[in-house]
C-alpha cells in the first residue's frame, strides 16, 4: 500500500494514518548507524545556552557521548556543568585558550562560544587533531570560513556545523518529498521566518547579538539556518542575490516620551510597553536563562531585579545603540532559474518558520507542524505530521528535534570517522554562509550580488 503524490509512491508502512489523508511518519533507522563500543568523549567550549543543549544530550545518552572537559569563564556555568558531567578539576578551564593548551584529551570539541569566537578555537582545535561540532555561524567572514574548511581538509578532520534544522524530521521530510519528485520540478520557494517581537527584543536588541560588528549580521546570526534550508531543499547552487532591510523601530527616535534608560528607573510608559523588561523577566519569568539565576528559587525576585539594574537585559529597547535590521527580505536566483524569496520579520506575535514550495506538478505548504502536499494531477491533498516516536524522544531539544538528532549523527560520524554521516558538514554549510555574506553586502550596497561558490 502506498500514498501516491506526483511521480512518487510513499510506502504506507512508514506512515500511520491519523485522519482523512493525514499521516504521521517515523524517521527510518539510519542503517549506517552502529552500536558504539564506547561513548565519544567531548570538551564543551562555551557552556552557555547551546553548550547546555549539547551537554544535555550527553546526560540523556551517556552510552553515546561523555563530556570530559569544559572551558567557560562564567564561574556559575562552569561549576554547574562540571558537576553535571562529573568533570575532574584538571579538565576545567575558564577559556578556550587554556583548555587548548593542554594536550589533546578527548575525541571532539564542541564550540559554542559567541559568534566572533568560533574561528580561533576551531583552527587551534583542528591543528591539535580534534573533530569539531561547531556552532553556526561558522565565522564572521568568508575568508575565515574558507580557512576552517581548508584546515579541516588538510588535517582530515570532521567539522559538523550546527545547522540543526537539517536534522529536524519536518525539514527532512520536506527535502525527501522534493527529492522524490512529489511536486515535480521545483520552480520557486517562499520562506518566512517570524522571529516574534519579544524574542527579537531579547536577543537582537538587548541581547548578545545586538551589535552586528561585535557578533555577525542578523542574516547569519539568525537566518543562516533559513538560507541553508532553502539551498538544501532546492539542491542547486545560488547564482544571484538581492537583499533589503533596515532597523526601523528599535531606535532612539522611537523612544516614547517619559521612557528612561532602564525599565527600572521610573519609566512612565513601562506598564504599557510590550518590551518592558520588568514584565518579560520579572513578572512572566520568561527567557531568564541568560540571567544566571541561583539554584535557590526564593532569591530569584531579588536577583532578577538586580540584573535588570545592571545588565543589558534591563535597558530600554529604544536606547540600546543596536544595529541589527528588524525586517529583512532576500531574493535569490538559483541555477536553472529557480527562485526563492526569504523574509525575516521581528514584528510577529508568533514564531515558527513557514515555507511554500511551488513545483511543476504540485505544491507544499508547511508551518513546522505539518506539511500539506497538493498534487495538481489528482487534485489530492496529503498532510504529513512529524510526530513519530523518535521525534518525541528528541523533541525537547529544540528546533523540531533537530538539536539532538544532529548530535546523534555527529557522535556516529566521529565514532566511525565518517563525515558522510552528517548532512551539515563544513563543505555543505559554507555555501549557505556565502549566500549570507552576499545578502548582507547586497543590503548595504543596494546592488544585486553574483554568488561565487
Ligand atoms: N544552532 C542554533 O540553532 C543556535 C541557536 C542559538 C545560538 N547559536 C549560536 O551558538 C553560539 C553560542 O550561543 P549561545 O546562545 O549559547 O550564547 P551564550 O552566551 O549563552 O553562550 C556562550 C558562552 O561562551 C562563553 N565564553 C565567552 N568567552 C569564552 C572563552 N574565551 N572561552 C570559552 N567560553 C567563552 C560565555 O561565557 C557563554 O557562556 C553562538 O555562536 C550562537 O550564534 C546557535
């Protein structure tokens, strides 16, 4: 039995019927995965948000990965991770420079430091013979990205880039349907990334990525995933790119009358402001991981208020001196005249990527929850929902399960010394980064850029 779509028949063995023309699907077991004789050992460099996600995998699957070293300057984070992973004192370091002075003592390093601190630890770790799980963006410039690629080749090492969406069952199915010709030849793609207004304020106005020069432009910092997914599903090289976008709202001239430098300084409009730090962190207690709260929850109100008075997270969103665009559109022409338009928007009440793929024999509409596939010939509609058991197991890791499914493949790749087990190798990932660099150049120069891979 099978579900027919375009030129494709999808075996219903892999599908569970959950409604009229609606199926949930399971990801097949990767036949290249093997049982590990011992866990892959790893050092976390940068134990913030992302370091915790990857460390969480080691805790959940100790037979696959063991964290044996750490480099993290914030004492509270360093201590928490060291206890969590039982890291001996001699393998605990404050910085990447220090941990990489010690002779190699693990199979791999996980580089989850800030954007502008990927290149140097990555180059040094490659020199030392480590395999690397490298957070995106690879590095802030094309030259640095290419240096890492060249050194990885020279040293014959694995560099997995954390383009986690490639591992999310939702995007895996999207890619698979297109590859199987379910909608014929892809003609064009529309992809939308709604950031959600308070997420924008948290990360790209107040937070670590508010200054593009100290980190990376938002098209890389936030949207390199999206350029990568667009390129991945189209599966052709990008040829031309044109981008527009600006910082329109989070600027000093839009600061309401009566507002103050910090929300805690008697701001007259704080109660009406959608971006009030007091509402976000103190009242709703959302996004507080960045505030490094103590284990003792009774102290949280006092500590949160102190952080709002002393860190960027309590500052007025209109007075941050931030420069990341809050709306950004990118048009891309790929080989064979396939086109894509991508839109990143701060001002939405929701998040979750939306994609429409237009093919010669059908189309796909997806919202990260389900993929709706229409067949022009039969006029039949089939809906795919990625709610299989294996997704459930990984779903708490974020990015539709992609975070931990990436680590699962990385562990296999390192253990078997086979980079082909990863879909986001450095070679693959560099192409979408170059699209990001070109988009930013286009946005700034207002010119159509030719993309040379
Ligand atoms: N793949 C994804 O979906 C995804 C999502 C969010 C962030 N990221 C990327 O992951 C990286 C980390 O982001 P994050 O949100 O975890 O940031 P974070 O600020 O929470 O973590 C970074 C950590 O690096 C530490 N650090 C700073 N200097 C260091 C040094 N010299 N040596 C060792 N550690 C040092 C910081 O103290 C911090 O704890 C960034 O490049 C970011 O763009 C990727």
